[in-house]
C-alpha cells in the first residue's frame, strides 16, 4: 500500500513496553533511538520525530478481554519562516445542483484562495459534471498564472451529473509532474456521485470505488482533502475519501465558510513537514486488531492493519486508537503488537519508526485497574466518544431519535466512569461537553429537513476531528 519502497526507508527500531503512565509519561521514539544506521539517503532533520503507543495501563487482563491501543504521532516543529510552496489541484463540482448561488459562492471561495497563492506555488483547475475536464493545467501562481486561473474559474458553468471519480482521476493526473514535495487534491462536492452517463451509484459501490481511488492517489504521493458543500452531499463518503487520501475533511454549509476552509487548507499545506504517512500494526499471537476508531483502514489475511495518516504540519500531534481483542496468559513481559510508522520528510528522505509494544498480563482485576494511565485513557475515551457521536448522528439522520439519545447517554456514562477511574475531572468535563452538544443537536425532531441535515453534517465533521 505504501508508496515508499522498503529498501530505501531509513529504519529505527525500538523494543520497549511503550506505556503512558504517571511514572513514565509518553515515551517517544526519538528519546529511545540509538545511532541511526548508515544510509545513502538524506538524514532526517535535527528535530526528531515522535511516536508513542500505549494501552490503557501497563497491565491488561488475562484471558479473553477487550482493550484499546492509543498511538500518538508528533511532527517536528519548524522554524518560523514563509510557508513552503505547494502543488495543488482544485477539483470543482460543476454538476447541475451547483447551478446559481452555490457555484457563485464556490467560485468566490476559489478566488480567495488564489489571492493568497505565492508565485512559486503550483495550481491546476479540474472540474467535473458528466465527465471531468482539465480547465487549467498545472501552472505557477505568478501574476500571469493567477490571471489564467481567474479566467478559467469565471468560465465554469454548472449542468449535468456528478462524475466525482472522473474528477479525482483527472486531478491526480494534473499533479503527476508537480515540482514540490507537498501535492494535494482539494475535492469539492455538493452532491452524491454518479457515473459519467448519469446512472446513480449505490453508497456501497461509491465508497469502494472512490475511497480506493483516493487511497491510490495517496500511495502515489498525492493526498486528497474532501470538502462537502451544502446539505445534500454524502458526508460519510467524503470523510472516508479524506481518511483514505491522507488529507483533511471539511463541511461548509455556505460560501463564506468555504472560503475560510480553502484559505486554511493552503496555510496547512505550506506548513506540512510529514507526507505519505501510514501506520502498520502487526498483532502478536493472542491479539486481534478489531477496529481503528474513526479511520479508514485495511486488514490483510494475517490480521496486520494498515492505517493511512493525514499529512502532518509542523508541531502537529495526531492520535490513532485501535480496538483490540486479546486472549493472553499471565506474564510480566508479553508481546502485544509491533507498530511501524512510515512517512516521508518533506524535502528529505523516507523514514520509518518501529516500536514493539509489550505489557504485563494479569488475572488480578485490581492490578489492571491500578495501572491505568490518564494520558492513554484520555486519547481512548476521546476516540470512543467520536465514534458514538458519529453513530448517533447516523441514527438521527434516519429519524431514530431514541437510538441517537441512547447512544449518547451510554457514551456519557462510560466516559465519566473512565475519567473517574484515573481521577481526571477535566477529561470528564471535556467529554461531557462533546456528548452534551450532540444531545442538544439531536434532542428533538428538526425544525426543517435542512436543519436536520445541517445538524448531522456538523456533528459528523466534529466527530471526524475528535477521532484524531
């Protein structure tokens, strides 16, 4: 799945029981790495990259049990300077549903982005309806290039279907000759995808095809950010495209918000220091990786899980939480999983960090409870809350308010109990805030269909961020 050949990746291996506890805070790979092996590739920057991994505590239950694994990835800080140049393909939905005010607002947002491009940025414009067209090939954003971009945007007109797959493909091709290390498609859509001949695509088929396509683009070094515009697009699909594409997911109900998101996306591109990032988690015997909370992932026949990770900006921290099922005998130093983080340093070499996670396994429930680590529990409970909010939003969208409230009530009680076990009142208050906000949104039938769709989309976009 990775675009980085194993033979050229610079490796650092750590063998440790990586836990976050009051006695030992987050153990980062940077702190534990010995001298790097000689490599013909350019060395990583002086500021080391960090990976930490943890179970809820350093002791887990023997026998059949369920637990979680929290992984935190930290990108290095970068010195304050002008942002780095980027290569960008704006992939515009110009289907019939964009006719009128939506297209006018989207054009204005794109123009706001163009105004902020630097002369050494590269940008291409692609649009799709019944098919996809390359409206402007990749060009540098000097004054002449910006003038051509503005003209190409002005010429866009709406009509036809929503051949999103064709747009993604053409956007990837437009960036195939990009000069910069950060290459990204920004995919905009206000509706549900169709075939080029207008035939509708079922949600299951659309997810399989478009998410797979986004993953292929990301594996080739082009990340995909997905922007849902308005109230009629499929938010679950767009979020999955962004997750598989190692980009960002945004929801914009109106044009003003869309302009803000475009500008924010450009700023994040310029501060990106880690690209083509993925985690590969190999379970030890007796351990099964059941789920990755809030992420698109792949599992092979051996049970090894691969998780695409969003490009990271300078100083950014991202969490990935997995649900585990274990069946282990008691022991003091039991293998749990091997975690490999593979990425490319922007402007530098491919890197890999490998950590071997080990833990104590005990039949003593008191020993398990006494070993809980607040930092790990916080990451796990945030991710579990994100999944619950997303599930509640899906129930609300189907008109099942009772199930939505029940999901949130149960999650609030579970999160409060988990926070109490580690004595973290701030965590309890924070998680209650998340569930309470969703409960207010889903407390009653919507005043209008549009209000209900807006509540669902806003909640699911928030859950996407909370899972990370």
